C-alpha cells in the first residue's frame, strides 16, 4: 500500500495510506487543495511542457492559482506568491531559447543559495515551475475544471 508523506500549511506532517496506487493523484489533489505538499521543489523549479501552462492542476503540488487586483496571474505555494512571467522565444546567432512560461518570485536573503537564480548582487529569483518545450500535455496533471472552461 503506497503512503503519501505530506506537510501542511502550518508545518504539520502526516502520512496518508492510499489503498490503491491508481488513487494516488486523487488523494494528492484532495489534500493539495487544502495546501498540503508532498515534497520539496527542486532548484530551478519543476519543468513541464509549454502546452500545460494554462491547464496544470496546481493542487498536485499544494498550490493555488489566483489573479491579483492588478490582473496578474500568480500562485500561492507554501505561503509565498509566485508571479507568472512569459519569456518570448529568443533566436539569434549567439543564443537560442524557446518560449517559456514560468512562475517565480524575488529571492529573499533567507532563501538557500542553491534556489536563487540570477546575477550575484543583481536581481535574483526563485522559480517554482517552468513550462517550456514542445512536449505533450500530461493528462494526469491537467486541472479538469480549467480544461472544461476552454
């Protein structure tokens, strides 16, 4: 029987036994909607195909999407707000980068060094997730309500 080890929004840890492996994502979604997380985001953030930028199910990582009063899209994850940033494709003789949609926030002095991106002494960011590349949508990670509203 698989077990999910979760951390709540207040730092509480619990273990949840899931009778059937096929139910793991459903249980993760149920707890994730309440802010429970099942692990740490790696340095540089998660990476998924660009096709998932508008339909990813944030509850899978314990995050919640919202729109700021200024109309900016963002997510709350572990009490931190990560803003949606869209980086256009770059195709020059020196550099070639794909279009990227990423959710990131400004780095804080208390953030571990391995999570900070950007120039030392300049503006640094912490990335939660990046959507890039031509991969296909992973159906198991789609927010059914977001997909239905399109």
